[in-house]
C-alpha cells in the first residue's frame, strides 16, 4: 500500500481519486504520512453530511458512510488515535467521550476532504452541537415523532424537508429563505412565515393556513413578495377555486387550454385551464387545482412562467 506514495504526484493523485471515500478514510488512519498525503491531494468527492439517529451519529457524503461517532469509552484494543480520540480503523468508528471529541473527528474529516459539513439528515434527536450554523440541506424524517427545536438555529440555504411535527407551541423564528421547502405536518407554518417567505419551490401540507392567508400570499406575490417563487403547492381544506379567486385580479383560462410546466427530470405537469395572475413586472403565474380528475381534493398549485426545466438541479446546490 505504501508503495503508492512513492509514485509521482500526478500518478498517486489519479489512484486516490479512484478510491471510494470510506477507503480513503481507512487509508488515512494507517499513518500520519498517509493522512498528510491524502489531505494534500485534490478532492473530487461531494459534500459532507451528518446523519443523526439519537446518539448514533455518522459522517457521510453522497457516496455513503465515512465514519461513525459512538459516545462511549469502551473501544476495542487495537485503535488509531486522532487527536486523542480512539478510532477503530476496521469498523471506522470513533469512540468519543463528549461533544469536544466528536468535534475533533469532524475536523479530521473536513480537513481531509476539504469540505465543510453542509447536509444534516435527522432520524432522531437531539441535534449535535458541533453542526455549523449555516448548512446547505436539512432533512427531518417522518420516523422522528417530534422534530428537534434546535433546527431553528440553522441558516439553511438549499433544502429544508420536514416530515415530522413539532412540539405544541413551537415557533420557527424565520424567515424561510432556502431554495426548496417541503413540509408535511406544517402546523408551525404561520401567516407571518408565509408572507415573509422567499423560496423557489414550496410544498406545504398539513398546515393551519386559511383561505385568507393564501389569498394574502398571492396578492403579496403580485406586488413583488416571494420574488424567487417558481412552484408551490398548498393543502387547503374546503378549497373551492372559483370562490377562492374572488377579489384577485386574474384571467380565467378555459379548461380546453392545456399547458405543460417542466420541472427537471420529472414528468411535466399538465395544466388544464386555471387562473392566470400577473406580477407587477409582467411575470405570469397560473393557479389551479392539484388534480383535474379530482377537483375536490384540497390542493392549490401555483406555477410561475417560464418553467424551470434544466434549472432545477442548481437549486439543490
């Protein structure tokens, strides 16, 4: 293995870039020289993330597992030390006494891969304190009965996906200004958060928003609010679209008019009719029922023209 580092620089960097991230992690634990040379090589691997399942924490990237953090001092006999933290090079597990030790492991990964922690995937709380204040994406999974209130301390730039519900009385400080917002049990999504929102894609289900709240949101958009919006869907009990549009300046488009709205690799959305509204700068949006075959379903959908075909991938960066 160590004959690798006797190769010319260009040759061994090519070899290193063929290895999976977990293989690089394991190799780096062989010696300080190995770690130093791996850290010096250019990295082409994706972003770093943290997966949280209660006290079980894993450092991951887009290709999978890198190293686990175990809050225990009961480690195997044969370990490698990272700044005083015992690491099993076979299972790739770090045995940490506290959050300070966990931070040392995170620092080791970020230095080696030349990436900061940017993604958080939560299956169970609490959120570790070593996470940075600004992250790219945060996913709170449905398996989590209550989503951790610490989520409110993060500035999330790309994606917030929340499938679990908050404790009663939880208040998100806002504003919501990430690129993409997915909410499934959005009882915490208030009128104030809605009107201060500036997201590109919004899916807000299970909220307590009213007809009046969403009418205010649409009128706000028409005067320049939520200027980045391209697509939104809201659940709204008792929705009658014709009555909903009363008091909003719009054009009622015939159901015979069929339009396509493209959203990247997904099948295009087929829009039958709907109501066209115009922003103060001339941009057109269409409001329509989520499902033509079942117009009684309580979903309100908004698309802003032109569509986002080809641009949607950049929203996840």
